[in-house]
């Protein structure tokens, strides 16, 4: 069966062990989590977990069912088959030297990257977008001399309920 | 009302109708045990924490109630893991209380500290670490609720010592916890589908499993089968959910299923599977399992659906409520089976039954294990609660003891835990002191929790142990005989204690039979006394369990021992 990436949105009770339970359930059954994002919703006691995993439709259904069995899980939603928007964020630090600072500044202006902090020796930019946009930007940043990056997991939201 | 944590625990237990605790004290639960000392709640002191969990498990399986155990932190807690995993695989409702070091020490590698909620996360239905006294009462309530609702299972509650020593206001009327009960949703469209499938079927078959017993749906299932003359086979966990003495009963299916049950599965054109999960020991190769049949699968747990066997019509729901819906639908829509085709199907099954019945050859010299079980059935008239260990003893019991009632066959199915039978029997006997409670054991598994003989002796819990002693780890030896050219690598258990003397040393009665002529006398004697008895039956050493489906083969391909008939 065809394997593809599935984005699963999970509403959970915000309990101390809940992430361990979810990770354990998937890991214990041999499924891999490719990307993960967790935070509370508008209610502090309810969190949303957005997770990317790869597999056939049958495998992903099995994952959904296994998650659904967990007492702290409220709902499980596979967003892959419904219209949704996807976002990731990446923070990138570039070192500034006398040789490259002009090139870097030009590139930042040209690409309209958002500068969060800039100093004499470094600049940190923030890029938000879907996976393709981020990959595209990273490819352009690479030659400028990236010294560190942090990339979030994918978050997603359905267009309609 | 201000109460201490330890008092709250006992109060909530009372409210949850827990009438017995199986446990073992230790450092972090001293305060709880001190409270128990002042309470009239019954506590059975086991000799190993694994025994406590199996005993609570046996109690739960026999009564349908939630079993309760109490152990200390660290090794006390880790010793429960096999018991918890056993209950988890078979969906048995338990609440296991473990002591924990004081909250200020958690994470410090304190004496007898271990992360038991972390360890048991994959083998419990849910678990809790109670971090403060305010959440104690609601957590215990919630634990019981989770254990028994939906697909039942074991819940562990970890109780730090300081939390239990703290006081708080306790108001039983004001304990709030989440409700997980899923209301039953009738599915008339699906019932109509079943109706159509049943109408089109010429060879219908019902497969019953542990979910029918857990869901208390035996009556409905039996009614469905008898009313519409649909034969029934069952999984190991389903034994007793349909009367074993009924002519429509085909016995267990699967690796050691009857020839006729496996043939019926392979030839049926409609299979109604209720409360089963299609374990690999049941299905043989998946591709050939019920290959000619439209399969309807009723189960409460969506994760059981299409996990192993892909079915034509899944119905997610409580087994009892769903079978009731189905019975009502069939009645309202005047379903009537085609008498001619049904008779042809039942005749076909009877031919298989006559061709290869469940049998064995008993001579005058050596006791056959099957004979011991049949004689036990005869003497008790089947009116007994039977636990087993795991291996040949378990399979022969499943084959040769006819179970007519649900909750009467108590065995570790999914995990296959050796050492389960004796402590489980102790738990069962505590629930039903006036019933015959018999552990059918092997000489390998009985030694895994033999220390519980002391528990039986201390409280005079009159369990009977029928030890089928062949001096081997019999089932492993059978595989070595059949698949490893008789290289009996480390399965010879000839070096064993004298079980009669051992029984006596524990303060219980020990009996022995070495000849077939002694079997009935020993059983009669053992069953007649109101004391724990161990009966050591020296049985045929290399007897095998047949039929047998070799691993990786279709269940229609059975090895039948001396009567080799391969289809």
C-alpha cells in the first residue's frame, strides 16, 4: 500500500504524562513520529498535539485507533484528507564578518526575512511558512553561513470543522 | 470531615464495593497497612507481589468485579508487572495500588524508588501518580471507573508516602471525575446488513471470544445460536460463553482447536465474530482464515477492528447491547433460516466431528493427562471453577473440560503467563468459597508461584491443584519433538521437588496417583476435603496436544498425532 505523510491533530487532557503516553504508544507499536508540536489550547487543561507520521492509510487508521484508546486523548483527527493549512517556523543565526555582512544584509532585504535580533557579530532571522517555503529559504540561507538553527514541528489547522 | 490519605483510600474502596485486597506490605505502605489493621476490610497476605495481582485477577475474572491489590514501592511494584501485563492482554479490570517514596524524594533514586508509572505505561489501561492529597479520592474513583468501563483493563495508582499521611476534607458526595462511558449507539443499517448476509449464507458460523464474557453477553449469544441453529466455536478466552455441552458447540478453534471447529472456520461462508481480536494462535495464516466467509466483527474496541483480519462489516459496540439489537432486528424482520441448507451444513460439521473427534488413548499402565481432566469433569459434573497454568495443561483443559458457564474457565490467554493458575485459584476461591476451585497445572508452571501454597494454607483457602506432572516443560518439549528433531534443550524437569512432601511442608494435603486406576480415588479424596490439596498425577511423559496447527500454516492443515489426516 502507498506510504505517505499524514498530519494528525490530537486533542488531549493536559496531564503530566500525556506526551509520554502518546510517544510510547506509537513507539511501542513500531510507528515513527517524524514531527511533533504540542501546546495548550484556549483552555489550559486541554492541549493540542500536531504530529506527522508516514504510513499507508491502514497503518494510520491503526495509529488513530491506538491513540483513541488512551484515556487522556479526547479526539484524533487525520488532517491529510481534509483541507488544512500548514505552518512551520525556523530560527536561523548567521555570523557576521567584515567579509560577509554586506551580502547578508542584502539577502535579508531581498528575501524579506524577518530579523529578530541583530548585533555586530550575528543576526537571527525568523522564517514562517509551509514546508516548501522553509526548505526554499534554508537553501538560500545556507551559503551565507548558518551557525545554528531551530525548526519547529509542523502545525496545522483545518479550514472548516 | 477531615481524613488522612490512608483513611480516604479505605473509604473510597468501601464505596467502590471492594471487599478484598490481595497485598504485601513494605516501607512506603506502612501507614496504609496501619490503617488496614484498624479496618475490617479483608486482606490476603500473599507471598510474592506477582501472586497478589494474579489473585486479584482470578477474583475479577470469576466475579466480573474489579480486583484490588496493594504493594509497596520499588521491587514490590516491579514484581506486579507480569501480573498487570497478564490482566492487560486479557482486558481484566484491576486496580493496583503501589506505594511510592515521598514526593520530595521522587527522582532522587531514593531507597526502593522506581518509576512504576513509567514502567507500566505500556501494560496498563491507564495509570496515575497521585501528587497531592486533594486529588486522591477522585483519582481512586476514576481508576475504578476506567478499570471497568468500555474495554476493561488494569489501572495502577502510585501513592507517595507523604500524600497518604496528609489530611484533607473528604466528602464522598462531592468527588468529581471524568466519565468515559460511551453510550451504546444502535446501528440499524448494520443490522440490516447482517440480516442480508445471514440470509445469503448457507454455512453460517459464530465465533465467540473473551468480549462476550466481559460484556456479559453469553445469554444473548446462546439464544442467537440456538434460535437460528448457528453452530458456535470459540477462542480460549471465550470458553464458557456458550455451553460446552450443547450440540451446536464445536469447541475451541485455532492452533489446538478441534478438527471440526477449524474445518468449520475454513468452510463457513458467514462468520459472526463477537468479542474477539483474531490472535495469531487463533487464525493460523491470515490469508486462509475463513477465506470463504463474509466476516462480521462485533467488538467494543475500534483498535481491534481490521487489526489482524480484514472484515467485511465491523460493528463497534458493547457485545451484549449489539447482540440484543441484532436479535431484535432478526425477529422483527422475520428472519428464518433455510432448514434444508442449515441441515446440510450441520451434517457436514457432524461428519468432521465423527471423522476426527477429540480423543486420546488411555491404557492400564500410564495415566494420560486428558483422562485426569475428563475424570475431574465427571466427578464435579462440570460444576467447578477451573484455573490453569500455561502450556499443555492449559490446552488439554480447554479441550477436555466442558465449560457450560461464563466466568468458569480462568486462564492467562494473551500473555500466556506460567505461574498464573495457583494464585488466580486463590483469588477465585476467596470469591466463591463454596465452589470447587481447581488449578489444573503442569510441573513447570506450578513451580513459578509455588510459594502461594503458604497463602492457601494460612487462610485455609481450599483450592485444589491437579498437577499433570510429566517431568517436562511439556509444550516447549512438544515443539522440540515436532520442529527440532527431539533435541530437548533444557526442557527436562525431572529434577523437581517431591510435590507431596512439598505440599505437606507447606501445611496442605499432598496426594499422588501413578496408575490410571488411582486417578478417580485421588480426585475424589482431594475434592472431598475442605482444605487446600495438591494432587500429583504422574502422567505420560511425552504426550502431545493434538490437533496442532503448525505455526505459519492454515488452520485447516492440522497435525493429528497418531491419526494423521491432512486436508
